[in-house]
C-alpha cells in the first residue's frame, strides 16, 4: 500500500503506484479538472508524475502561486509552438518565466513586426482550443543533441551539449512541437487561456554581445481573465506614470547617449534631488551619523583585499595611471573602513556611524539600463555602522524603525521584509554566518514584522535584510538594506581597543534606506504620477497675475513667500489667466495663486489647489499657514 499525506494532515491509502492526476481524481472530480501539477515532498511535478512510495502530496491549481508559475512556464512553450507553426525557419532558444509573465528568444531571418505578434497570439489561441496534451519523455544527452540537430534547432543542441556526458534530459511535446525543458508543465494546452503578447526586444545569445542578436518576445499570462485585465489596466496606468515621460514633460532631467547610464539633471529635477538629499541629511544628523566623503577612485589592491575584485570585477570601471590600476568605486564601504582606521578607536567610540552621499559607478550592460531607475552612475545614501557583536541587534531594531518612518514620510506605508542568507560563494566561517543571520532575523521579530527567508541570496561577505516597498500600483521596489559583515573590517585590518585593552575587529553594518537617489526619485515620480507632494515639488507655488496692473503686487506676494522658504514661480506674462492656470496645472504645481485687482486691494490671493480645486480667496497669511502645514505633514 502507498500512503499519501495531504496538506490538511489527512491520509489516503492506494494499492499500487499512481499519478498526481490519479490522486486529484480520487479526491473529487472538481479537483481533477482544475489540477495543474503537484508537490511531492515539496518538489513541484507534473500531474503525470508517478508516486511509487509513501509521500506528502499537494495538488496545485490556478489558485496557487505554483499554479501561476506553471501557467506562465507553459505559455512560454505555447508561444514557441505558435512561432514554429507560423515561421518554421525560426530557431527556438530559451523561454523562462519572469515577473508577471515570460519571454522566449528566437533566431529568425527578419525582425518580427507588430502584425506578426497579432498573428502569433491568434495562433496560440487556436492551439489552446485544440487542448492538446503536454507529454514528457526522457532522452540520453547525446541522443537529444542529435535529435535537435536533425530538427535544425542548433541553439537547443548547443544547450544540451553543455550538459555533462552520460546524463539524461527531459523533453516536452504538445502537438507537433517538442522542446527541451526540466518542467514541470500544465497537463494540456487548454489550461492556458488568459495571456497576451506584449512586445519584441533584442537580446544577445547567452547575454554575450559577441554573439548573435536574437529576438525576444515578451508575454504575460494569468490564471483568470479578470487577473489579466487588471494587469493590463495597471500597465496602462504605469505608462501614464512612466518617470522617463514625466521627466521630459515636467522638465526634470534627460538622458543622453554622450554619457549612457548617467543623468543630466535640470533645475527643477535638481531641486527635487536636493529635497531628498537634505531630508536624508537631517536623518543622518538626528540619528547619530557622522557625514563623510570618500574619493571616487581607489587602487586595485584595496578591492583585491576586500574580495570585490574577484566577485565584482566585471561590473567595475577601471583606469590606469603611472602603471597603477585603479577602479571607480562601485560601493562606498572600503573607503569608510579607511576613514575608521585613522587614529585609535576605543570601544567607547562604538557604535560609530558614518554616512555618505557616495557617488558610485557600476558597468551595467546597455540592455539593462532603464531611465534613472537603472543607471551606471548613481549616488547612494550609504551608511556604515562600526560596532561590537552585542550591538548588532539593537542597531538593527532601531534602523528598521527609522526606515519605516522615512518611507512613510515619502508616502510609502507598505513594506515587505526579506532576510537573504548565506550564498555558496562566501567568505567567513559558518559560525560567523550563524550569528549574523540570527541577529537579522531576531531584529525583525523584535520589530514586530513578518518576513520571509531568501536562501543563498546574501552578499559574499554577509547576510542582509532587504526592505521592499509597494507603490500606488502595487508594484514592488527593493530599496533599503541592512547587512551584517564580520569580515571586511578584518580584511582591511581595522581595529578598536576593547575594554580589556585587547585589539579587536569591529563588526560592520552596511545600510542604505533609499538606496540609489536616482532610482528612488524615479520611484517617487511614478508613485505620485509626477504630482509630488508640496514638500518635494520643485515649484510649490505659482503666482499668476490677471493683468499688468497686478504685477507689483504679485511680485510682493512672491517675495513674502520666498522669505518664508517657499519655492515660488512668478508668472506675469501677457496671457489669459485660464491659459496660465491650465499650463501650470499640466506642470502639476501644488498651488496656483491668482491675483487680480480685488485681491490686490484686499491683500489676498485666490487659491487653486492641484486637481482643479478652487479654494477661494483668502488672506496671504492664511495661505502661508496652510502651505506650512502641508509641508510639515509631508502631505
């Protein structure tokens, strides 16, 4: 007998080996119909997988996260199937699942057009209607190589040839199309009903620019029609909020091919930058940080000592002078250690907190650049805390509370917490990693927040907490980090004098709240759809005169507000007032003050708030109090 334990703890016995589909059918016809796959002792498998021994079994449906993964994975194969039907000469390469969808790379003699995408999507729908079974088989490696070569699929043959000799590979067939894949997949094409192809982009084979440029077709797939429509609606809203478009329309910044991956900030955009930086500078000052500034270029030997040269070399910009090799810094931590080492430090000096708005450069591939969200030159609100081992926990707890307040001030109230643990390639002993991981997890428990574990995703020198915020559209942005590092200070011989007079290496906490200021400002622009709150807006108030007769009074109002620290724009142009209001409304200015003869005579202003709200006429002093309240509340 075979005993199957279900997720609710109940057990079922079967007289002979059976498949996941058989288990689902034995539970009920509804579950049998909705089954997409299964988990056997935690491993995701096809419904056709045979269970030959006692096991814990869960049936996966489209209501499970695993189910959505299966749908997207299988829809990528459906895309390749449709492409091969319509364009037999196209060669298939790889097609993984990505956030919210999938892609598949193809080699073809000409670029795919928008009309091609429409035809491919239509053909995918026809294949779904046929409800063809998805069947798995296994071949020896060499036999699989020969098989795909016989089909003219040389990319697939190359992939399989990279697998060690003597191993077997799995193939999945649906109708006339067969593909290399580890699986698992949904049981039939009829399970794949809610998808849409999104775009075509270029991608180098194996990500190497020396190889052929392939065509990457992106798509999205969902469990229900409603989920698909919600996602497409969200994309439409995201397009309206795209920071690149708003950056141009609001005259905040631009990007230029003369310096790819770096940002040219315009006066308005730089004003926003300064508000973010000065706010974070006050955070430094109010929380015991000493602001420092390190050099941009550091000797290769330093990066070798820290381990970055071995682990991060391909992402570093290098230069040479007088037969010495240098690198533009991709991060600030080694420089902060060198500052710490100047002079003798005592245990009484700890925790010692350094903060820097550090300019960093990373050699990101051109294809990975994205507006100001993903750049090569950026500035971090970087901080490092030098402390003793028993200070780690209170420092991390205090940091989480600080980060929560900062995010709330910027308009983000929902934060996700993840602890990334030790990777396979790392430095330091297991004992050290045990201490570091425990401290991070315990700090989140004491902070009263839920968190998930991300195995193996820590940095090579220490585990980290990743703080991810959700924006107005529900998108997730990982911004903040807290990393515990027992190794780097030791590698660079940083020491302090302990209470017993001995020399010890400090523990180093690497932390950032907003991370890259460029990226964070891009997130802010999209979060607020360009309508930044009054405290961040480049122009907080526009004063618009109705006729030339109010020019002097308008200038007087502007001067009064400027003395109060308000960022004011004066519009005395000989244009109709409705034209002025419309133009400044398009620029998303928080307040427009209209002044005519009546306002001039009474020392008042007619106030229009963003969103076409007419707040009426009020004394200038009353408006000043209202604006000051908005700024103080960060609203």
